[in-house]
C-alpha cells in the first residue's frame, strides 16, 4: 500500500486555525461588500473607524483567534459544537447590545447610520463564526482546503 504524502493525520490546532483563516477571508469579502453598498446607498461620509483597511486587518485577525478558541473548546469539552455555538450566540448578543449603545457623533442622523453600518458588520462576523464548526466537520472542505 502506497501512502500519499498528504495522508497523515492533521492536528486539530492547524485545522481549526486554517478554517478560521478561510472563514475570515469570506467574512472580509462580505464585510467589504456591505461597507461599499451601505456607503453608496446612504452617502455615509465618516470613515475614521470603519474603512477598508480596518475591515481587512481586524476581520483577518479576529477569525484565526476564533479558530484557536474553537480548537480549545474541541480539546476540552465533549459537546464542543454546542458549547461553541452558545458562546458565539452570547458574544454576538453582547456585541449587538454594545453596538446599540455606540455614540459616534453628535449628529443623530450620522450616528444612526454609523450604528447601522457597525451592526451589519457585527452580524456578518457573527454568522461567520458559526461557519467555523460547519466547515471544520465538512468532508469536502477537509479534502479541498485542509
């Protein structure tokens, strides 16, 4: 029996990390698209905090960390996916709640638009975090990417 060079068990850490990086790329694309569409339709002028650079940098920094957290949960708990999903729901709910309390500017109209832009990105990132276990367990994803 001849073994392929890639037929060795891959560590959970590297698989969850790569899954997090992959989901981060997807979330970045969706966040950038949402940012462009939102700004185009509303004419929202403020770009000090949410802009192309911050979206690309922060999203691609956050998701590998989420992948590592998922790895820690897999190694520690038997019902890892359930615990991870509950953790994601709690963190997403907290972020949505904190987004509603943000006050970016004194102008009510611009403040409301900023909250809407931030909320959309938070929701995109929240949905992305739920994709990590789904892709991690997908046989097709493991064959094609991992």
